[in-house]
């Protein structure tokens, strides 16, 4: 086990104190007015919304971890505090067959290392619907392909989710898209074809892949009886060709299962070989996911997913990298030479610093709405387990929404594992997060 149990115990006491305060307030919550205005459901030409958020994070740093060594070698410390303010604005304007959709995200962050900020256009696209069966999109758009909750192996033209916050908005890519939709009366109820043209040029989608290419993606959606099915393909020279399929179906009204499978051809990757050199490899890989979502009568929601990432590193490849960092730090301390240290930094940039960089994972999320009749209160838990090295992160959380348009959330994340395992080598030993978000 890791050090810092005293600090963790204090965090848990603080966690319990806030929980008690929320209980007290929830029992005194005012009665709801359940009347409604039918006009509120009418379609409006202009819709606008978003949120403003303040978040504080306190991290106890993992001084024995590889990424602490790489990131704080010149500035050793035991804790890191970060304040973040975020403003997200979204809008839609519709007139006739035309519609414009936009989503802007602006954030400012301050921690012990200084100030940083960013302004990103997540979406900005023009949509044309000349007939009820066809939609044309032009501009920046997020597609959200796939049925998985924490990961999406078939999300070929989407950015990866954060499994700890998979429902948060993601930045899209600049595309031209066409949707064709047809409904039927038989067992096959709906068929929809989505085709996408995604260019990668100077200043356009540069982070997607190799520049100066135009890429194509397509998704065939079918609703057969009560089962959603997608067949997905991507081809282009910015990334290798890939094929995928997914499904989602309800076995009962409160029990859903889903799955995804992706086959990626000619996948190129550099890894750290046993002789401590960056070594390229190329070949076809598979990614797949199987999951379920179950809702009990007392509003307990459970989500479980098993994920195989063929693009990840094996347990031994990760252990080789962590050993390299240990040896580089020892060499630097004993001889003053930083050559091996710079090698470790370079290898880290090859993908070893990415989240969920292993091959096999188990994801679990559990939450319950209004337990013990405490209104507006939702406790929950998120756990991610690396099935290869048995390291894990576990995050209990509490969410309170008793104030109109306000959302209060507190989380405490613990990371643990054996020597030279993924979560034991992270930069943080644990993290406390408090978030206040106002929706408008």
C-alpha cells in the first residue's frame, strides 16, 4: 500500500462532513411545483444554454511514481492544487430547412506551476434538411459513434472519452456529412446511412493524423426489432483503414447490454524494446468492448464494461518503461548525467503517458438517486481496473442538485497497485475534487 494514509483519512472525514450537511439540507428542501406550460415544449427558432463552473482539485503527489519523477524532477513537491474556471456556451438557430449549431468552451487554470487558459470551438456547423429523409452537415461536428459508455472502439472520427467523465462534451472535427434516413413497417424499422468527408490540411484537423489527405467514414445504422446495430468503416491516408460494428438492446425495460468491435489494419506504433530503444511495429489490431447497464427498482444504476485495447502496451512493455525511468533517475542522482533521463522523456511521448495505455480493463460505475428518500442527492462510485497488472483507480463521489440549475459534486480518487504497474506509477497518489456548476 502507498503512503499518506493520514491525509486520506482526513479527506474522508471532510467527505463525510459534506455528506452530512447535504443530508440536512435535503430533508428541508422545498416542495416542487409540478405544473407545466405546454408552450415550453414548442420548437423555438433560437435555443441557447450552457454552464459556468468552478473546480478545485487537491492532489497528493506520488513521489515513487514514474510520472512524478519525469514531471517534477526539477521542482520536487508533495502536493499540487489547481483551480479551474470553465464557461461552456451552446446554441442552435433554425430557420426553415437551415440550422446552425455551435458549442464554445473556455477555461482558465491556475496551479502551483502558474496560469494557463484555452478557448476551443467544440462545434460550429451548418445543417441543411432539404427533405425529411436527408440532412447535410458542413463544419465542425462531434459524432459520438459507438454504444460504449466509458470507451468507444468504433469512434473512428471522435476524440477519446475520459472514462471518469464520459458524458462531458468533446471537441469535434471539421467535416462534410450526409445523413439518409428511411423508416419501415416490418421488423427492420429504421435504416440510416451517414457518410463523412474529413480533410486533414494545414490548419484543418491537423491533430487527426497525417496531413494533406482527405479521409472518408461511413456508418450504417439499423433498428431491428428492439436492437440498435451500427456497421462502421473508415478509410484514408491520415490513419489506417478500419472496420467496426456495435449493438445495443434492452433485455428488459431496466436491463440493457451493448458491445463494440473494431478491426484496424496496418496500425503503426513505437514501443520500448528490451534493449531500451524506440522500436516500430506495424500490423492489424483489434479493439472490443462488452457492457451492461442495469437499473434496480430503488434507482441504483450499475454500468459494467470489459474493454480490450489492441493498441495498448503489454504488461511487460509498461514494466520496461517504468524500470527505465527508475534507472534514469538513479543515474542522474549518482552521476549527474541526464542522457538516460532525456531518453525516458522521449519514450514517454510515444504514448506511455496516455490514459488507459494498457490492453485489458474492467470499468464499473454505480450510483443511486435519492437514497433513503434524501431528495436531489446521488452518491456513486467509479472504478477502473487494469486486468493485466491488477492496478486500479477507485473514485467515490457525491452529487447534489437541490438548488435550481446548480450542481455540486465532490470526488475522491485513489490510485493503487504493485510496483511497476500502471496506476501505481501515475503522478498522483490520490486526488480530491470539488466542483460547482451552474446551468443556464
